[in-house]
C-alpha cells in the first residue's frame, strides 16, 4: 500500500461535479429531511401543536386523578417544546433553514425527554 496519493485520489474536480441531489453527510441529510418536511407539508406544525397539547392534557389529567405532583414534572419541558414550535412556525424564507433545523432539534429533544418523564412518573406512581 503506497503512502503517496495515487492518481485517483488527486481527481477532486470529479468529486466536486457530483450530482446536486447527492447527500454528503448526516448533517446535510438531516437538513434535507427537516426542511423538506416543513416546506412540503403545511399541516405539520398544526399536527405537532395538537400532539403537544395532548401530552400536556395527559399530564394535567394524571396530576388531578392521582392527586400527585409527579405527573406535572414534564410540563416545563413541554413549555420549551411549545416555545420551539412557535419559533419553527416563525421561521420563513431561505435564510431560516438553519434556524428551522435547530428549533426542530430542540422541539424533538424536549418532547421526547418529556414523554419519557411521563412514563417514568407512571412507573414511580404505580
């Protein structure tokens, strides 16, 4: 195995002329999925708002039914998710693509951790 670059490794102009539809990394793939989903499906923010509302209502009902504050633990995380969702809805234009990806990541992370906390509160109370 030679330590010097071969002729094939020096042909970078061919790599630069790759197809514009080719994805070159996980970050670019994530950006394309998130931006494409929000641009093609206008109903997606509304569906996420409804899902977040159902999770908040579940926490509130569980707190009242069980007479315990433990089911209310995920509510601050759902508040962060709601704020991120507001920022997602406000992201418009071509300049907002990076912000859209960041706020979507925050929304997804906070919602998933909050959902996990709902299951942990159910386990603690049972």
